[in-house]
C-alpha cells in the first residue's frame, strides 16, 4: 500500500500528504517540499485546530512564515 498523496498540486517538488501530529495525536494533512538532497520536509500543516495554537508548533506560533519558511 502506497502513501496517500493529494493531487491538488501540479508541482513535482510539493506534496500534500497525511502526517501524524504529535500535539493532536492524529493524522493531519501537511505540505511537504522536496529538499536539495532529495528528502521531503514538512513545511506546513493544513489541519490547524484551536488546540494547535496552545502549543509551540512552528506552523502556529507568532513570527512563523507562511507557508515555506517554517
């Protein structure tokens, strides 16, 4: 069984995939961006909920950059 990937994007260097969130303890949709070394890095979370803003998450704290600077 392969990784679930959304087809919302035509860019080959960006994927929308479910990833486990340690704060919510469940899968959330995330944006992954291909790095120069060929690995994929989570650059944003798409499923922000109110409890997210109570945690020091790179994607919800003040000063975070949207969407690829995290």
